[in-house]
């Protein structure tokens, strides 16, 4: 799809993306999928995730490829005054600036929000950082796994008798990106009324703590420090992984009606009236006994067949699938969650809009791949561009 065919809920929005790694790029890819023009600025060395492999797609790590489609990529050395002059020109027509520099970096460059807002009063500035700009940990660097540790996520992840474990995906970075997306959309909605932009402070630490449900509410309720519980839910049962004759099945039974359907399907309807299992409170008090009973009933059953029968009968559950199985699952394909643009393959957006759906227009850019085109659009003449390339301010 060419530039003049761009559609989407955010068509006409211009975003300058100075972010690297995951949280910021995840946010800006979502903006781009829904029609925003996103111009990603990278330093001469590139976004560090270009090297976070194997695997690699050509010279670029799959990690980078996963969160940078639909963007124009330019390479500018912002540590130089001439590089920052280009950024100032890009901001002339921009609606949103997303960055995840260490707090204080823009101030050192004379581009703090007070100055930005004076020159561009409608600009929405989204700053993503580890801990925010101030406070006891303000300004310190933060990466996903370290925040998982510090925000308590690891303390509730893993088996009861095992060590604390990192969640097996960068959940803090990704929810930070979603919080940045939500904040930007909120600021855009408010700008429609006030005509003014504002600055957003989105921290990984805050985002990590925001994920502590139900553990933080449980702590507030009973004063006890939450413990690891493996696959089991601390508040609900049966809500755990259970053995079958073939592979584990995950049962996510959230109410008494679903429990009655489960045990009826397992030819043990009387369990729904058993005093030990009659309601969720009772089931939680006897979760060990219940797990033993259920696994005994399922010990001769095939996981896939059982999961299909139960879920179609109204019992939430599913087989524990590997990533390759998920990528090839018919429902994954039906929901258009696998995107292909030439040789590029990526994960489709989970945000489905009826009138203004997402579009997938371009693969992630090569380092500096759009530098000349973007500078041409800014009206920077060939001689100036050549001089800046020769000086190392630009790369492409």
C-alpha cells in the first residue's frame, strides 16, 4: 500500500519515534498499524535490538523485526547540534514525540518539554523510562527483567517450593508500551477540547506494579505476603494445569455452573454437591484433594479431545500449546494474527476496528533506509544532505 493509500483511525497523525528496544517501539508500531505516519530515528549504531539475535532476518535480529513495521527509518546523530536541528524540523509538523532516553537527556540538548511545548503547544510528548524522572529511584536505568524482580512479579511466579522466576516474555516492557499507547490516545482526545498537548510520564516500574492483580489486592485484604503457586490461581480453583493421558490441560473454571458442567462431563456429577467442592471457597480450602480427584478422572482421557469437548460445552479450558502450534492454529490464522508482507512475517494487531481496521503497509526499515526520502520531504537540499552524510550526522 502506498503512502497516499494509508487508512486507519489515526490517519493523518504524525509521530516522531526516538525510542529503542521494546516498550516505545511496541507502542509506535500500534500507532503505525492504525494509520499514523511514524518516523523512527536511530543513532548511527542503530537500535540495539537490531543485534539481539540469533535468529536474524538478513542482518537484522528478529527481535527488532517484531516491533518496527509500518515505520519510516532514518539514522541521525542527535548528539550533534546539526542532528538535533533535523529533529527540530521534524517536530514542526508532528503530533506526538515518543522517547525513552534516560531522564535528563532532552534537557541537556535544550529540548526539555517546557521548551518543546513553548515552540509546539499542540505536541504530545511521551517519555518512557525505568522509574520516572524523580523520587528515590528516579532517573535510574531499567530493563524488563530487573523490573520484574523489583516490582514483585518474579516473587509470585514459579512453583511454591521453587525459586522466583522471570515471566517468560517481556511482559513489563509490553504493558508499558500499551500504557504509553493509552496515554497518547487519552492526550489526543483531550487535545480535541483544549487544543493543547501535554507530557506523559510512563515508567516500567509503575507498569510492573500495575500488573500485581490479584496479589496486591490480596495483600491489602489479608496482610499476608503472596506466595508462588505454580500454575494454580491464588483465588480460584479448579484453575490450574492438570494431567491427562496425553498432555496437560489447563482448566479455568470461574464459577459453580462451570464446575458442575466439568464434573458432569467427567461422569462425576455428584462432586458438584460434595461439601468440599460445593462453591469456590470450599474448593479453595480443599484444592489438593480436588486436583487429585480430577486427575484421577482424566487419567485415561486424551487432552486435545477433552479440551475440545469441554470448551464447546461451556467450560473454559485449553491444551498447553507450544509457540509453533499457536502460529499454525486455524483460529490464529482466522483472526489474522499472522501478517505477511513479502518475506516479512509478523504478529498481527489484536485491536480490531470495524470501520477503520489496521493496515500492514511496510516491513521494518533497514538502518537509515528512509533517511534521504524523509530529508527530501523536509526540503533539505542535496548539498546539505551530502555534507551531513560525509560528517557522519546522517546515515543511510
